[in-house]
C-alpha cells in the first residue's frame, strides 16, 4: 500500500490533541442539593482539583480518535494494490503550456512537482522511480532512482514549456522502459489538457488544477488590406465558466491605437476591429482583464501579426531571342526579368551575380550560382542529367504528383522534336513520351534545376493554356515565393524554411519591441505582465548551412526574424528577411478544464495488461469517518 498525498499525514497530530484535551479537561461529579447554602464549599473543591487527571477509558474518546484517524488516512489517499505490488514507478510529468496556469495560487506545474515528490517519498523499500517530463516530445529526467532525494534533485530547475502536450510519444517511451522492469506502475501527473490516446488502461492519473479555472485568450490576430492602409481583427475567447470583461490594447508600428473594451459570458467569443492602421508595419495586441481572477493563464494574452511582404525574384534570361519566354516571364507576378545574350553571359558570371533564377535558352553551361531553367539544351550533361539525341515524341504523359505539372493539361500539347533526357541521381522525370523523358527537375551541385528538353518553336505549347501554368510552376519550384513561411505559428510548431537559390546561410533571431522592421517602422513596446518578451535580444539559431536547412521550432511566443544571406557584405541586396509571428494560443492548452486523457470521447478505459490493479481507499475511509462521527453524535446526545 502507498499514499498519493502522504504530506497530509501531518493531520494525525489531531489524535494526541484530542487525548490532551481529555486529560486537561476538569471532571466533577454532578449532585443535586436542597439549598444554595451547600454551594459555599464549591470553590475549595475547585482549588483542590489537580490539572492533570488520570485518563479513563471513555466511549466518546475512542470514537473521536477513530474518526480523526479515518479522516487523516482518507486525506492521505492510500492506494491498495490487488495482486503483487510493483517495485518500480514510471511517472509521466506534464510540462505543456497549460501547466503554466496559476489557478492553484501557484502554477499547476509547481503543484505537479509536489505530487511527484510525494510519490517518491512514498516508495516502498527496494522500489525505483523513473520520471519522464513531456510536452510535444518526452525527455527522461531521472531513471530508476531508488532514493527519493535523487528524484528531488532531478526535479529542481524544471519548468513548463510553451508547447502543446502530446501524451502518445511519452506513453510509448514509458512502456518501452517498462519492458525492462517488473510490471511497473505508470502514473500520469497532468491537468488532462492533452491529445487523448487509446489503450491507456494501464495508466494511473493524478490530476492537478481546478475545474473552475478561468482563462480569456487572444485566439487570433489577422491583418488585411484596407484602402491605403490595413485593418486588424482581434478574436477574444472566454474559456472560463463565468463572465469576464476587460480591454484589448493594440499597437501598429510605433503608433499606439485606441483600446477596445469587451465583455464575454462563459464560453463566448467576440471580434474587435481596428479599420484604419498604417500599412506595412507589424501589429501587436495585448489582453487585459478587469479582475485577475478572470484569467489564470498569461501565455495567450498577447498576439502578433505581420503584413504580407512578397519578395520579387530576379530572373536573367540568356537567349538569342525567344519572344515566347520573354512575354511569359514578363507577366509572372513577383518577378523582375533581365535579358542578356549568350556572349554577355560569361562576363556577368565573373562579377556580382544577383540573379536568383537563370533561364538558359539553347545552352547547357556554364552553371549559374543560383537556380536555373534549361530550355532546349544541346546534347551533353547538366549536373548529372544526360541530354541525348533528338526524337519525335508521340503523345505526352505527365508523371503523377509532379510539382511542376500542377494544374497543367498536356492533352492538347504536341512536340515535333525533343531531346531524350536521362535523369541521374537527384533528378525526377515530369513528362515522358514513348518511355523517354522530355522534361525533368532535380537538384545538382546544391542548386535547383529544371530541364525542358525541346525548343518552344518546335511545339504548340506557347499557344496552349498549359504554357503559362507550366512556367509559373517551374518558377515557383525554382525560387519558393516568400520563403514558404506561414503567416502565424504557435510554439512547438515545426516551421520549414525554403532556401532561396542564392542562399548561403539562414538564421533566426528574436525581435525586441524596439527593433526597426520595415524601413524605419517599428513595433512599440506594449505592457507585458507575463514577461514573455522582455525586449532583450536572444541568441541566433542557425538553420543552414548545411543545406537543406533544418526546420525551425519556436520555443516561445513573440516576433522572430528569419534572415537568408545571399552574398558577402551587409548591403540590402545580400540579405532577405521575413518576420514571423509566434502566438501562444492553442485551443486545447487554453481550455483549462481538468480532463481525463486516457480515453477518447465516448470510449471506456479498459485495462490491456495483467498488472496490479490500484484501488484508492480514500472514499471508503471518508465514509467510515462519517459513520463514526454519526455514532459519536448519537452517543453524546444520549449522555445528555
């Protein structure tokens, strides 16, 4: 047998207190006297009474001691195991974002640490404890510790993260470690704000948090163009069970806007609009409540948004003259087209080459520094792809799933003559005819490359609707638009950053509120009660080199800048940067209700392994204490 809350055993001090009260209480024999004259001797008998009387067995005394003992044991929550008890315990400690809530007068994570320490203190002799802290990923804090002091030391310094919690990976790790032990108990210490898992019948649950916890959150901040400026819409959600009210403060660049008041009932949401904001600047919003008891989680009280700012891709067309390519490239959005002849091309390569995509019409060398599109290259080799002789292709067949052929209809396209392409390592065929490749894409020598193995003048492709779509897809694959960054993310979300063709390095840096963003416009500092963004610059995170870049996982809410360096020096043409807003709102983490994550909605938790079954005795002991109190009350009433 063990206790879930052994610290409550200090309530056992009530037992000697009850005994002391019985010893110190004066006892006198009741007498009926015929006259008040006999009361004159009473003071002398009181003065002669001894302060310490010999304790005599009394039924009321034993009943009160029994009730106090039952209440003490019930508060300590003893657990009895049917079957042989486990010699080891594996604790899953929830360290997700919702554990930052302060509805208990302290953070839920602090209370969870106390629960884990109590479990360690109640270990039986010879038992060991393993602690796994988890948010989006699990990590072993201490493994098979037989000394509770070792567990206490390992828990020092642990803090909850801003990530959403995922129980599945942590439970899988616990079961994998449990296979090396003799039927260990697996105990989850959490508020239940996790993704429910299946087959969790072997999981014991210790909950932390109050069901009546309140939280009002900024669920979203969206920007849209409005006239010559932009408009911002802020979504406020009340996840609590009672009404709440307050204000939302908003700043656009250095300009502080007028605050908006809000009032929401339980479970309600509202949208606040600021229609006239300056264009091209990031926007920040902060939530404030009228009463601190209306909001127990500060993590989702701020939100950021950045305006859309597309990067224009510089394209160099190297050709003796191709009106189809010139016209089609010129109408592509976000593209700046420059032209040169094959004779001028080598001299450009010898200088500062600032073109991200090079279109080589009728050439196969030399390779440019960035991405390249080869149209009708001569026989030879292009970065691992062999260009063979010409043949007369029949009907064209596009490869399923090709990014180059998205929304491209080749059924009406005919080619009189094409080169036979032989894709090597790192290449993929996009269009085939009679089993031979006529269009392919791939990566060679660290560059993105596309080869069209035919002359546009020998086909009717420029006359078909497929031509502008095919060219647009090719350009988008060669130079991903705007680094392929999402507008908003949340902490713990994996962000994949696309490398531009000329990128030499990619870094991520946090942005302080006073930093300059778009040509002098900056985000003014907003009052911040939770100190999530203290304005101090943080360390840079290097995503590349090596290439391809590693994904970026933001650790906290705030504004971040992703910088791609495309050349030497600090002048503007060599660095391309984008702001990314990381907001702390997550629907599951912001809902502070205490839940049971061991089953999905409507599913019953069933045990899946033959293991000792824990049975809590707290309810039984509480019922026994109530019964003894009722008996004691009856005995005391009869004695009167």
